[in-house]
């Protein structure tokens, strides 16, 4: 029996479940491995071992490994995971709270490993790359709209939103070599972006 580990959504991703496993169980367990150990850890044999089942159980749901990876990608980019990432709640917040929350997400170290793993995966898989682009565009749109709501012109809002989103992507890639900004430093960055000339 494997030790339970909590994954996205607060479920025990690697623990065997009573009864028959579903395709969703396999995708969640694969996503958990991807997020915690990286793309190279996602293997059919590893998942079968974690679940305590044979490969026949895997092939009951998936034609091959690529089909599993497609299911993992769909799960990662689903609205359900958007809720876990906080995007759904953020979009409903008042504008200043929305920007504060999104800025705080930039320094949430729990997200860095998984985000880096998915972005690395996207370099080798065009369907994942397209989904990453869609998610980045959605985040950029949410931040852009917040700056417009604060009274910035479209060009001003676009520049400010771009800086914040690019900073977030940079933090993902630079976290191992560069110091991660503190929450106070992120607030300073946000204050600079919200400042008006004159």
C-alpha cells in the first residue's frame, strides 16, 4: 500500500482507491507526479505501482502513454484547476484586491515547481504549448482589465499588465538562480505599476 500524498484539489493522488480506478484517477495521479517530481517521473509502471494494480488496469482507460498525457493536460488546464489556482475567485474580486492577489501569486513557491514542469513539457508538446498560451493570455487579460478599471489607458494598461505577467513567468524560470522577491517587494512593484505620472 502506498503512502497518501495530497495533490491538486486536496485529494490523495497516489493512494489506491477502493473499487475500480477511473480515467480521472489516473490523470490526477499523473498530474500530481508531474507537479511534484517533474515530467520524467510520470511513467505507467510508476502509476501502477503507486495504485497497486497491473498495467491492464491502465490500458482499460488509455490506449497509450500519450493518451494519459493528453488527459493530464486537459485536467491541468481545466476550470477545476483554475479554481485551485485561484483564477476563478480572482476574477470576481474588486480591482485593487484582484491585483494584490495576483501579485502575491507571483511569489507562491508552491506553484513554481509545477509551473516549471508544465512549461518544460510545453516545449515538446504543441497541444500543451497551446494550452499554456491560452492560460497566459487569460491571465494577461485579467490583469489588463484590472489596470483599465483603475483608469489607465489601453496602452498604459497593456504595458503594466505585460510587466506583471512577464515578471511571474520570469520568477518561475529564475527561482533557482535568483532571489525570490518578498511579499513586501512585490507590493512595491505593484505600487510602482499603479502609480500615475504627474
